[in-house]
C-alpha cells in the first residue's frame, strides 16, 4: 500500500493524488482510499505515475508495462475462435474493401476491415494536423493517435489466420502483407479481375495471387474451414 513517505518526492501528497483521481483507480475506476491505493512506478525513472488498485497494478506488472501486450489482449478478447479470421488490407480509397468484407462475412468468416472507417482522406488529414503542430514525420509516427492506430491494426494482423490484400493497394497494405507473411500467416493478393497493367515479380512472396473474387472464395472454401476448431 502507499505510504506517505513513498510519494514525498512527488509534487503532490497522497491525498492530493487521490483527489485528482476522484478517489478512483486509474485502471478499473474502482474506488480507492489511503488503505487500498498502490503507487504505480515508472520502471525507467522510478517516479510515481499514479495510484492503482492491487489488481490493476499486478496486471500492469505482469504485462511488463507493454502497450503492445495490453492492446493485443484487447484484440484477443474480440477473437472468434470458432471462425476463420481474415484480415482484409488494401487502400482507404478502394470501395471494394467493405464490399468484399461483407461478402466474406456472409460466408461466416470473421473479417477485420474496420480500419477502412476513417475514409480516404484519413492520412491526408493526419498529415495536415501534424504539420500544424510543427512535428516532423518521425515525431508524428510516435504520436498518440498514430501509435494507437498502428497497434490496433497490428494486433488484428497478429490474430488473423489469413491476410488478403485487395488491389489496388498502397505501401501500407504491402507492408502489412509482408509482416503477416513473416508471422507465418496465409497471405494472398486479390486483383481487380484483370491482369495488372504493369507486371511485378515480388507478389511471389504471397502464397497465392487471385484474379477474381470467385477464385479467392473457391480457395477459401476448399482449404479453410469456417470452423477453426475443425
């Protein structure tokens, strides 16, 4: 439990910090008092970050203070073990993404395509905001929004059984496909029904390249059960 002398180096007192937190744990929001509050210390600086209940403090310690682990556990709680999970990647301006997502959902696959919701100007708006703040690209990549979105997408990639890259797609989609391949996922590229205008050899890194949606669905139906436990 927190002792008054433990936070003597902090700018405010134990009572002051409890008041600031509305006498609630910063994690679960359960009510705290002087007898149930535990000091949470930054492992790098040993300074007190705030007050937690015992369970939240132990949870943070067991998770190694890792936002990646905590975010991945959030995605894990959303994971549907009884379905084959497909991460659908592509371009924000490609209207075929949600259309294919809906088709696959009707076939009882668990499809992650919700990264599409910000719309085609998401990256442009983010860039404008960061420039208004005067931050460099490297600083912007470390920002709260960018970090949270990156972890959100990566965690669902980590839990996917299949990653489908829907063409046309940009650099981000290709990076995600390469990451998934490195993680041992089944990866494939879905063309738009035609051979590409410019041929490229590197799609050979993917497990398969399909010309049409029906080709993709036939492959999934033949080799990927909708029940992941079978």
